[in-house]
C-alpha cells in the first residue's frame, strides 16, 4: 500500500515524497484513514513505530478544510511528556506542512525556558505541541484558550503518567470542549492508560501494533562482561578502535553522564551530555550538533532520551543497564530505524548478570556476551 491510498491530498503526498517516506508503516496505514474519518483512536505502539506521522498527516489534512484559528484559540493540541519530544513532533508537523495551500502554524511549548517568547508566538497558532505543566502556565496567563480544540492527541500517554502528569492532564481535559476528536498513543496499555482511554475516547478505533522495534533483525546486539572500574576505558577503546563517529550512550544518572563526558573529552573524544539538569538551550544545542554529525558522542539519561529520533544512527551503548526491559527496548530502538542497520552494545558488570538475563528473557532474544579481560586497555 502507498500513501496515495490513505485519503491524503496531492500537496501532502508531495511533502511525504520530499521527506523520502516511501511506504506507510503499519500504524500509519490504520491510523491515518481512521483519523480522517473523525474517529477517536487508541493506538498501542512502541516508540519508533511511525506514530507521529500517523497523526500529524491526517491532522494537517483536516486543517486544510478549515479556516485559520482565531487568535490564541488553537485547533489541535498535542500533549507530550518531554521537551525533546515536543520539538520533534513540531518538526514533523512543520516538515509535512511546508507549502500547503492553507498555511498551518505549529508551535512547541515546554518548561525550562522563558515563557514570554512562547506567549508572543502563540498568536495564530493552529497546532500546539505542549508539555502539561507549561500548557497550564500559559492557560493561567490567558495566553492560550482550549475551547476551540477540535483534535486532542496524547502522545506517549504511559510516559506522561509515569512522570506524574496525571493531575495536570485532568485539569487540561476539564478545559476542552466535549465535542472533539481524541487520539491516544501509548507503548503499553496499563490500568492508568486504560482509565484515561475510558474517560476521553468515544467508541475508539483500537490499533495495536506488535512491537516490531523490540528486537528488530537489523539491530546487531552484543554485550561485554566488564569490571566496573574498566567501563570508562573500555568505552573509549570501543569508540577509538571501531572509529565510531556517532554513538549514543545511555547512563543511569546525571552524575555518571557528567563524569563520563568529562573523561571522554579529556581523552580526545568530543562528547556532550543530555539530561534533565542541563538547561534547555544546552540540551537543544547538544542534540542539534549530534544530529548534524558535529558531535561524536551524546551521553543521555532515559528521561532525556525521549524524543531522540535520528535516522541512520549506527551505534547505541548501554553504559549502565536500564531498570526495566521496556527501557532497554526503547534504548536499542534508537538505532536500526526505518530499515537501517545498527549496533547496540551493553556493558555488563558482575552485578548486572542476573538483570541482563531477565532483559533477554523478556525480549525473547539471546544476546552474545564477550569477555573483555584479555583486551589491553592501556592508554585508553
């Protein structure tokens, strides 16, 4: 099936081709027609499944048939858990919305930066992508109104609930018009997600995409047994010996991230951190440089990694194992995307052994583990 069979207009199809999207992903095949028909949608799909385009394209199409928004009365509201995901979703809307007959203005708003520029930019906004806390700040300042919202999207609803946004989300829901289209995407269908589904959605079309990104064949997974004190030198060995030019490294804490980046830079490997204690400007610049290939190593925590979507990313390293198998799957899914090949490497200390066995069991795939004792790390 091609995008031309999904009910999208010629200008949108032209933009899809310009973005080098050839065939719709499974979530897009089912979500786009349902959203165009005005149906509520409950989508269960992993990060990286293509869901952003799955809701952005039909929303842009529907907006082509409407008048521009009244000032500060947005027509489409996308709620997301993190700043990075807000920017990513906005970028998708802008890429697909470029040059359409009816111009669509999209804005991303989030905390950690000054609110005043966001208040000014809200004029004429059709599609607002927002984190819940900053949205409520803007509502309280009367900078934006939700009474004209026609489409609500909750993206990564499970993550928003895990991050404690339920109270804020309930306040936002109470301000929305009863007559609207609601779309909920989540990686899992937990009890909390199910309760929001029952509260928000009316006779939804349910789309459940098997987690193709859980252990895709195009991701080569490998693990090394490494003593805790040798993890830093061993990572530098891998980067230098493999001549890796772009690698995303996951760690368990902001402190580890800062220490690791300091050591990498001192050893001639350009690196930067991306975590919640960094300013939004620093996070945005680090991600921009990494995507552009101007930064060799990006070290991130799990929270900051939401919204990191880089095509052709060749290497991901679990410097520290994540707490849950789901987070492991999310991490390795940063590589091997959209048909590309990639490599995911995990550094396993003796105390990680049992937990890594659990991750492999949940994933349904064994990962080869290589001993590292014989590798000479002198000079690394």
